[in-house]
């Protein structure tokens, strides 16, 4: 059973990595400027210890996520994609943080491309899905929550397609940081059959903090 849960996490991580890659490839021209954050305002604070997300470069935003009791870093999930910065898991639930620089400065276009990439990634995994998008903000930055429910595997789909009761959710944030534009995707997978795990995963998603670095000279 444990091996099956790990397999599900890896399949979903791969689908999200494919979605990010597709969203990047859709942005073919580098545009001067950066995403407009507006009034960042206060971040949402939850009563859970916060964990710093490692950055691969000095211009990446400062990112923190809540770490519920029992949720531990999972190195094998962090190795799945160069975009992955951190993964936490507990039993059959996991939360994965992915960060990529984007050659685009319009959050609406970035989110549209990200949605298209998510759908393509699911299709490549042999999944028939229902997708919903909910606009919001994270620390005042443009954000969307993308919820995907996998239905029955498509005809001829991959053997590792997920059952319909294992949905996943992604909070996507666009941030200008250090003179570059970044897409941050925090993905929650698994745990749908355990209300306690689902509640803890929701705390992680609701308590994300993204604080851009100050712009630096070229």
C-alpha cells in the first residue's frame, strides 16, 4: 500500500512538472518589465510553525509554508524536477513547492498558460479531468487556485492513471523578485480519504508566504 501511495505522488508531481514546462514554452518572447504586485498587504498567518523554502538563486522570492506536525521533508519527491524546491509528506498526502522564472510579465497570460499546461500534463498521464480556477492573492500578489479532479482514465491512457477520488490542488503565485518574474506553484496531492490530512494540507496552502527580493541592478 505504501508503494502505491508513493507512486501516486510521483505521477502527480510529474504531471505538474509537465504543466510548468508547457506554460514556459508558451511564453516565447522575453518582455521587459515585471508582474505588477500592487499593494502586497499582510500575508495570511496560520497558527502552525513555518518552514523556509530553499532558493536556487539569490533573486528568487522568499517563500515559507506551514509545516504541520508529522509532515516531513521528502527528498525523493524533491528530485523529480529541477523546479522543485521542497516537498513535505505525511502518510499518503504530500505538498510540493515548485519555482520557475518566467519570460512573461502579465499574470493573466501566465495563469492561462499554466492552466493549459496542467490540462496537457494530465492528458499525457492518461487522465480525464475536471478543472476549476479561483483567482485570489497571496501576500497581495496575483494568485490562482487550480483544482483538478481526475475522472476515469482516458481510453488508451497510462496504466498509472489515478482513480477519480484522488484530486489535487495547486496554488499558483506570480511574483516579481530581484528584477525577474517567477511562477510559484504549491501543489497538494493525495490524502483525499483522510479528513485530518486534508485539513492539514489546506492549512499549508492557506498559509503560504511569498515575499519578493528587492530588485537588483543588472
